[in-house]
């Protein structure tokens, strides 16, 4: 991990090569799973199904699925297990040490295991699980405004989209009550995966997440995934066309 590189805005850029921790089998914390499940059903809706891991490294990551409803006309996927262990947040930084993740998908997205062999459908689940395990595999942390690209060049997640990076933010759609879960042992924050284009990631690194969010507000972009949405940082081409 190289801690010396910084973006134009002064934000450090970390590059990771190879897993730091050796494979460590993990099982889920049943008490933590139950608490998170109750929190999901209280603030979002009934859990339709849970996609369980068969073999887990470092932490056991399950993905809970809430189907679209008239109140929330979109799918919600939420992890449990990432918060079983605290992240390695530097002592000088005030940031949550226990985090879970979520992603919001349009109502026509196929959420069924027999469709997950198609990466065009599965990539949101893959990235929930990848980022949930990442801090525990590399003795690091993730938090508000962090961006994680799909490789050095933020390659597209799948053939169906040019999105290739995620930014972590609280979900405005799900609201503040869902964002924080206080238990007797810890406080868990829920961060939402916001997919970005490569140009948007570079803009965020150079100008900060608030400037990028201003552009999202300008173009009416929210936190429900739209694989073909407008790229708010793509430069205009000939004759002012995008």
C-alpha cells in the first residue's frame, strides 16, 4: 500500500496489491445478523431472501434482499457480516469502525440466483461482497466519500454499462433512521454504493465529493442505480455534443 500519492484536492490515494491477511475461515455472528435483519425490516421492509456465503474469508458476508413495494419501488440489497469486526480506522480520524453496505436497484432488475451467472445482473452483489470484505483483508477501512474503482482504469462492471467505480455515501432515499444502528456493543453505519463513471471518479478525486454531488443535484441523479444514466463529468465533444 502506497500512502504518499495524493489527488489534486489533497485526498490520499491508496493502491493495494495482493491480500495482506492470509485466508481465515469465518462464520457469521448470529446475534449481529438478527439485529441487522430487524433493522432492515423496521426501516425498509420485509426481507424476501438472504444470499448466504458457503465459504467465507475474514468475515461471513450475507446479502439481504428487500423487494420493491409501493412505498419503495426499487430493490434494496444490504450486507450483514462486515460489521462483525471493527475496521482499522487510523486513531487520528473520527470515522465509524463498524459499517455495512447497501445498494438500490431499479424494480426491473432480476434478483434470482439462477440469473447471477450473468455478470450484467450479478455485479452489484459482487461489489457489495468485495467491498464488505476489503477492509478486513487489507487491515484498512472505508468510509464516507471513499471511491473504489474496478481496477486501475475503473473498467466497466459489465458489458451492459460503462460505470466502473463506486462511491460510498449514506442513502438519501432510505433516510437517516436507516443510516445508523446503535446496539449494546457498537454503532453500525450503513453506506450506500453509488456507481460512478471513470470521469466522475477523477472529478471527485480532484475537486472533492461535495462538488460531484452538486453536479448530481444539477442533473437529478439519485442513489438508485441507473446503468445508462448521464455521465455528469464527460467533456463535450464536437459541436457541443456529449
